[in-house]
C-alpha cells in the first residue's frame, strides 16, 4: 500500500510539474488561437468547423496556412502540400522524440505524437538531456493544457472574432516568436548549436525571399539538420564547457 501511495503521489507530482511548464505556452499561444478562430469565420467556416479543425489538426501554423488558402479557393492538393511544407519539421521532431518515448505503449506514443508541438518537443528534449526520463504522465501534463486551451480559444475566437483588436498593432503576435527564441537559446550549450542555428536562419531567410512561404520553414530546418550531420561535434567547440 505504501509503495502504491508513493507511486500515485509521484505520478501526480509529475503531471502538475508538466502543467506548470505548459503555462507559458498556453499564454503565448492564446492570441493566435483566438485569431485563428476569427480568421476561420471570416473565410467562411462555421464556429463548429473552426472548433473541429483545431481539435483534429492541432497545428497553429498549418491551420493558419490552410485557412488562408481555403479562403482563396486554392486547389486541395496545393493546400495539403503547403501544410506538409509547414509541418515537415514535425517529421524531424518525431524522429528525435521517438528515442525518448519508445518504451511507452503504442497508444500512448500515438497520443504523444498527436499533442506534440514545437515547445512540447523542446521541453521534452531538454528534460531528457538533463538525465530525467520523459514519462507519459509528465508529458501529458505538459501537452494537454496547451491542447485544451487551444481548442477552446479557437472556438471563442470564432464566436467573438469581431471583438478582437489588431494583434499586429498591439504587438501580441510577437509573444510566440519570443517564446520560441527562448526555447532555442535553452540549447545553446550543446555542440554545434551556433553553426546549426546560423545555417537554419540564413537558409530560411534566403528561402523566404526566393521560394516564399511556407517553404522557408522546412528549408531552414533541413539546412540546420544537414550541417549537424556533416560536421562532427568535436569540430565545433561552440558553447561547450571545458
């Protein structure tokens, strides 16, 4: 009984630790969820359709791109291809995360991949790098609040979209990029961090100016990945402690 009580208490502690870490993501993503709901309705979606898209797709950038293309009556295959380009980085995330959660049951792994976001991957990777196990209960506490709030806020945006002020004018739209920048800086002590970040940034900027959005996201990610593969860690010395 004592062992079971300790195990249950540990599980609750892990879950709430994950919830605590999820709060900055919930706050930073709120304006975008509300904005998506408003834009979805402006492009002809019903409140229910906006709600279902957030619940089933659960991908901020993908939903934004998809909804804009829907409104322009673009061919379905081009919409799918554009969304794939935006979310291609999740293929890389999944490969990395798979090493951390391979011991989970298949259903738990499937749920884990579904609720995975950029911050979710970064925080889970940082936890694993610190020597701590990425447990399902902790991971669920980290991802579930983000998912629930995203879906609910998307619906609120669809219902009250006309009341939402211009996020660009208020600077609210910059909250999530700032948070992502903080996540990237959290990995600065890893070998090759600076060269990989620079390669990704330069490739992404060039792709944005030449190929255009949304391809610059995937091209930047692939450029950084290729550099990391080509250059062995001991060549870097960047960010490594003696």
